[in-house]
């Protein structure tokens, strides 16, 4: 029994000496600052969901739904730091994110996680899609980061999602709030009342 315990302790110490501990899932994008661009709209809600099988563009790792709340929190944090939207603007919008792919590596020296997500900015007054984009990103972690594969895999997820959010933030600065990509078709105005025909002139 003591010998088995000693083996476990030695293994644990060797793992600890080989690199950093298991990192938590953390999608917070580093080095985000105020943007020079200002969009005349207020973000009223942010949602993150996972694609259905028929919507997915690649593999969705088991348990991917647990990433949605962290993704939402990190996106909210980044947009707040950017200060690109105006809280007192008359136009209200929603930001909707759909995770289309979260493909984790099975093994290897370099762990690469591939991520894809669709971002939409929606006008809450009529449902027009002001802006939409599909973002593809990768997160790579090499063997020199950590010897333990699970540590590299976890960090590769973090980097992949962080890179995905970052690409969206960069694209947000090009958005034209007043020119929706997919405006909602408005019903035609009601036709004026039929004008009665004039009577034939009398002689």
C-alpha cells in the first residue's frame, strides 16, 4: 500500500514539475481597450447558443454547451471595455452568438482547437440583421507549454475562443448601424381609396 502511494506522489510531483497546472476555462480577451469607433446603438442583450447538428459546420465537442455562459460573460466584458456602443442611444440591439464548431484534438505534441461561431447584431425594433459574420479561429499550444496533454488541450480551447471573440471585436468596428445587411421587408403602405371615374362631359 505504501509503495503504491509513493508511486502516486512521485507521479503527481513530476507532473507539477513539468509545467503549469490545469488552467481554468477562461475566454476573457486580453488587452482590450476603448475603441475610437462609436456605434449609435445600445446593446440590450447578449445570447450565446450551440448550433443544432444540421447547423454545425464541424465537430462540436461533448459538453460544448458548458462553454456558452463563459463565452457570453467574456464577450460582455470585451464590449464594455471597448465602449463602442452607446447606452443612451435610441436604437436598441441584441448580439446573438451561435457556436458552429468546437473541435478539440485527440492527441499530439501540439494541441490545436478549431472554433467557429456566427455573430449577429439584430435591431430589436423590427428584427433586421444589422450585421452578421461567421468567424473561424484556432488556438495552438505546443509541447513546451506543458508536458501534460490535458493542460495543453484546455489552454488550446481558451486561446481558440479568445481569438474568435477578438476577430469579432475587430469586425464590429466596421459595422454600419444605419445600413442593415438584411433589413426586414416592410409591408407596402395601404393603397389610396379608389378614385371614382369622372362622368362623361355633357354637351
